[in-house]
C-alpha cells in the first residue's frame, strides 16, 4: 500500500496490514479472503461444468482487485458493469474486457463509451431502442473505434429491453448495418427472479424466459444474424440459464460475497444458498451503547450498509437479532444481556451491492489478521 501504510488508522484508512481484526476501525467493510476465494473457485468450476463463460458482475463489488481474483481463480472472462464511469474506472485499473449491461443514452456518456477502446479495452453495451444506434455509431466513427452491441430482451423484470423476438430482430439488423458497431448477441437477464424464495418458483418463471430467448436466437439465425453471445443470469438462477443450451455466458455477482437476502433463498434441495456459498462480506461494527439490559446499539447504520433488502444478520451469533437501522446506528436485541460496550460484531448486510458503494476500502482478512487493503475502485461511479 506504499505511503498509505504511514497514515494513522482513522485518518484515511480503516486498518493496516498485520492488524488483528479486533483492532480495525469500525464501521468498515471486511472481506474474509478464504471464504471469498472458495466462492470464486466454486463458481468457476460450475461454469466450466456447464460449458458457459462467467462474466462476473462488477457492479456488485466495484473492485478491480476482486475482479482480478475472479479472473485468476475462477476463470472469469471479464466483467459486467452498469455505468460508463464504472467501465472507465475498471479499464483504468487494467480490466480490459467490460460489458456495460445497461442502456447508455446521454450523448456525453455515449462519447465517453466510444473512447474506451482507445485504451485497448474490448467494450460492449446493451441496446433496446433503434434510436440509440445512430448516436452510438456516430461516436465510434468520431473516435475510430468499435463497440460490441447486444440487444437486450425484456425478460419480465419490467425494466429495460425490447418486447420480443420481432423487436429484437429489427434492432439487431440496425446494429449490424451501422459502421463501427458489431452485433454481438443478446442480453437476457431477469433481475426479479433472482430473489424468489424457492427453486420451483424461479424455474416456473425462467421456463418462459428461456422459451423467449430460444425463439429470438432462432429468428435472428433465419435472417443471417448469429448470436455469438447470449448472456445474463444471476446468483439465484444461473444453473437454469447455464444448463439451457442457449446461454453462452452467465453474469453472477453476489455469489462471491453472499449477502443476507440471497442467503435466505432456497435451492433445489431446499437448502439455503448460504449453505452452498460462504458469507465473505461483513460490516465490522462495535457496541457503543448498552443502557438497557436487553438492547445494544452498534456504530454502523444506513451510512455503512444498505437496508432496502432487510436488516443485517449477525454472523455467528444466532441469539442476537438486528431490530432497526438508522443513519448511524444498528439496534440489536440482546436477550441474555451479554454484550458490553466495545464488543465487536460482524454484520452480514441485506444487500451487498449498495453497501459496497458506501465505502472506500475493503479490509481483507485471513485467520483474523489483516492481509490487504483494496480500494473500492468504482465507488460513486454512477454516471
């Protein structure tokens, strides 16, 4: 970490390499490196067994260091992200295969996107509107670059995407005819299905999605448009897309950290997902008040973790229950009254993605000792 290691903890960084976990500043993001590596290796093995590539979703962790680990240990082919500024941050950090799995419509953002290949990166983007094609083609012509373009299908989440195969065909034809744009295939991701509680529920929804994707690929092929890439899938559904014979690539992200919301989901055997994927991301917090015998107050609130997907779990402490979050505090039900001011806890946030975007650093820990500090490379890159 160079000169950063000379700074005092609490001034600019939450920890120093070699510190014990109970010495780090709170609240901060903790990565259990052993758990993270196990998750990454497992996803790589599963993707290879299904014969699909894994394009890890960088919007989850926003970290070039985590992305590099996913490529090195898990064989990820590159990353996805959602905004041009995220892509710029990753490319600056040396991640050279990036798909913006979202629409880019602002003219200034389109121009920045078209400049990214000048850095040597392979860059892709999703489209769902023929009106987007001309502006993107003009930008790549201006900079002498090429951008891969994927037609996004609306799979039922009610967000972006063309309505069906015929609309996909019209857009794919427009892309293929535009100089500097390469029709690269389809983006077909159902965000809403990821958090349905049971495997049966997810399969019921995904059956219709897979039919639509299959029909779209077939229609495009009849018009001479081959889908080199069919990409999508998340931590809750990737086995369905991966085994379909249609998808060439999966985009799982949260598997690496396994937040509390994903952890509650049940797999085909009825087991929770956090029985398969280890919790690797935690918010380190400590007790700062315990005036009432059965209520403890921690120093980590909504400014340290997201709350829209539910309250955090307290790792390794089944008798302790989070009851509320406010800006700076998490209130804990402590029925035995055993916590004391200064006691440290590890919280598993409800939703990892927005939680990570609240912090500047990951504190990587192995065997209770700080091994590394990694910057949250694309923190705040939402434009």
